[in-house]
C-alpha cells in the first residue's frame, strides 16, 4: 500500500515555513504493484539446447527488427489495419502466437521511445531557457536563490552563445521528429551499440562485443493466454518444471517432440513465489515467459511474469495513527528516524548504507539490501514509512548546475526510479504503507529547526537526520517548524499574530486551563488557577471582577 504525494507543491503559509509558496496538494493512497516477475536459471542445458535457443532467438529477432522498422515508418498514421497486416506477414515465417508477441513488443518499444523523446525535448527546452536567461544578464552579475546570474567571463559567455545555437538546432529537430511521429530506436540498446567504437575502454574484444550484441537482439518472449494448457502455448512450462518451445515454421525440423515443439533438457523450479506460479499454471491461467542469455557468465535464464489483483489500500489517517518513520534518501545511504503521531522524534536515528559503484547488478543488490533492512525495522514496529517523492527529471541538465560537476554526478547517480519500484513491491509484500511527501526544502528547514535541538553530548545529529524528521512531520500533516515562537515584546500580540496557535472556531480554544493537581508554584497552592484564562475573573484594573463595586464620585459643585 503506497500513499503518494503530488509533486513539488507548498503551503502558502504553514507554521512560518514560507511566504508566497504554492500550495501543496493533499496526499492520496495509490495501489501497489500490479504484476509479479520471478526468475530461474537453466542449469543443465545441452549444447543442442543452446544451439536451438540461439537459432530461434536470432530468427525471431530478425522478424522483430523488420516489424519495428515497419512500425516506425508508419509513424502517427498507424492504425489497426496496418497492425493486422504486419501480423499476417510475420505469421507465415513464425506462428500466429509468435507474431502476436512480436507486434505487441514492437508497440511497447515504440511507445517507450515516444516517452523518451518527450523527456529529451523537455530537457533541451530547460537548457535553452537557462542559457538564454544567463546570456541576457551582464557578465559577472551575481545570481539569487531563485535564478542563476550571468556568466563569469567573456570567454564563457561566448562559448555559451555557441552552445545555445547547438541546443536550439537539436530542439527544432526533436520537435520536428515528434510532430511527424519519427522515433529513433536501436534494438539491442544504443549504449551497447556505441560501445563498439570504444572497445578498449570497455575492455572487450570485437568477438565478445559481437556475442553481447547478438544476444541483446534476440527475441525469446511470449505472452500468456488464459485457458490454454499451463497458461502459455508458445513457451510452455509444466508444474514439474519441464520447458518446451513452439518452434517457428522455418525451424520446425529441429523439433524433438510432437506438434513442432522442442523440449529442453533442463528443468526449472522457481524458489521465490514458486507456489503461486504453480497454482497459476495448474489452473491454466496466463503466464508470460522470457528466455535470456547472460553472455558474461555463460548462463541462460527463464523469467515468468503475471498480473496480480490490486492490493487493498490503507487510508492516510490509518497510516498516520501510530506515527511513522521518516526517511531521507541520499547518494550513499538512507537516514531514518521514528516519529510519534504528534511529530516528535522517538529513539535514535538509524543509517542504512549502500554503495552505488560497480555494475548495474551490484548497484541493484545494494539498494535491495538497504531497503530490506529498512522495511524489516519498520515491520517490527508496525509503522508506515515516509519517504520523499524525488524526481530529478528536470534537475540533471548541465545548464541547471553549471560548473558543479560533482553535484550533477551525485543526483544522476541516485537510483530514484529503481528505488521507487523496489520500495513499492517490497513494502507490499510485507504489508507496510509508504507515505510519499514533497521533498522541497526538507533538508534546509530540517537543519534549521531540528539539527541543533536534537544534538546532544552523546549524539551528533546530521543534516540528513534532521531532514528525515522534516519529511516525517510533513507526511504526518504537521509543519516542519519545531515549536511556536514566543511573543517578541511581552504577553500581547502587538508585533503581529503568533506563528502557530489554535485556528478560529476550534472547540474550547477560549476555555479555562485544565486543573493540574499539586503545587504549581511556591506562591500558588494546589487547585488554584482554574480561571486563569478568563480575564474577567482576574483582579485587574478595568475588569468587572474586582474587589467589590467601585464607581468614581462626581466632583463637588462647591469647589
């Protein structure tokens, strides 16, 4: 169950946190993950099995490349008739189900390219706006917190004028491509394609790169279909782990089983969610499969995926009932602190470290290890987790931060999207609610209001720990400010209204103070002070409750 925030909004005035800031939309409860994917390794494949898998993957990969080319050529004018025609052309060289899987994958890839194209246009627009603004300012003019200043030197100003023209040309070309429905897609990955020109830096030989390139362009995935044997007719996996593949028509002579099927010598057994997968295939419910080769390790893997019903959501009030755990996300660790329902820090802060150096598998494992420790800590206390809703989509451009290369590398290396996906799925498994809060100014205001008060002789509170408190308080609906500021002059409000007090119309806001048993001061005995809030009940000049009735006599007429 996930409670998601709504972007970077702010309250106009909330506990003295700012003036003129845009209003923050109320958080809402969102559904958890809608699908599941599990993976297992083929451990006993024969040389003949690997040969057949490569032949099938290469053949279907060629068909997928041809279909993607046809889809990109159609652009925005593509319709259902063209889709049906593409599928008919593929069916003759494979099968109807293989053709359906290929065309669906093609459409998904084209849609992903369109989304990436839009993100690229937005990044170019941001860079053009920033450069144009800075070029319009005098050289050396200081910037402010809201807008950057002019460039430092004439040389930098001249270089940026040339870069502005380059970005403007790229922006015009990208906009023209989007208007015409043109996308640029590389099957196998653009990064791997560019690696071909830098084999020395990648520490690869041409043969090793060619092996990875061919493996990346193979197509060995099939969508499931409910009602069919074991939920998939193309790649069939029985409950006992036997894997068979429906061979395409040109490769039907390689079959070792009836009806043009090839049965692999290796069996699979999904250790994670194995019972759920077995229940689905036994009931003939749809399961999608994908076969992939890891050329670096020389292994083959089978991934099974299926949809799951939406997880029942938890109301936001229920998630806040017993407090929560505020978490600040950083480039190398999570800073966490437990807060009660009133927003007060409880106990000691915790730090969950992870290392984002190395390859993608290592980084992903580090993030999962840190998240599982955090989630287990929250599970033991039956608390929700409040985390900032980070989005660096518009913050990674080099024009945004200029010379701050270290900072640009820092925010670019933070696993924001991977962390979100992992946290949602892992929290749903443990039944933990995730509350996403707006991240704006949490580090600044947390350090201002909480870092020093929470620092003791035995505990050094960091800026990240204070930010975790600020995030938790915002998720609980409390202002980040630590306490009400005292009146500036005396008991009156002559300097203006106090920052935080009861709203107008709050029940009993003008009522008497509660009676506190026992002596309160040396001069006031126990039980006194019951009418302290009632100014008319005090013995003060000008009030109706003074000693007796008093009225000034008129002046004698004789004087």
